[in-house]
């Protein structure tokens, strides 16, 4: 059974999300559909660019700065797993703004 992710409209009213710069918001939104069911994604900016933003002209350093900005709001957290940097969306925000629909 395939899963399809959709954003809840409530993201438009999320104060933390709206406090981010435009590029940090875009980074957040670009990563979201690539996360696993727990809201986790590879945290390496080079990998983020390759998977979530392949056509962007932004450099990995710009992505790193956007990730840092998102981390400061608490919308993301970071941890190490098997020597890899992993990002995880804030559980409450992830459940609130991310709707997962099961497709038959």
C-alpha cells in the first residue's frame, strides 16, 4: 500500500514556521515529503540538496544555514545515528501539518 503525504492547511497559521526566512521555509517544505513515517531525514546538506532540492542553484552552505535556522525554532531536532547526521521534525508539528494518506 503506497502512502501519499499532503500538507495540512494549518501550516499557513503556524507561528514558528512563519517566523522562518523564505528560504528556510522552502527548505522545510522540500524536505518534508522525503521523510520517513517518523519525520526523519538525512541531515547532510549535500544529500538534502541532491534528494530534495536537485535543481536549486543554492549551495549546500545555504541549506546548512537554513537547517540551523529551522533548528533554532524547534521545528527540527538533530541527532547522530551510525555516524550520520539525522534531522527529525518536531513530533507535534509533524503530526499537525503533515497528513499521510494511504493509497490503495
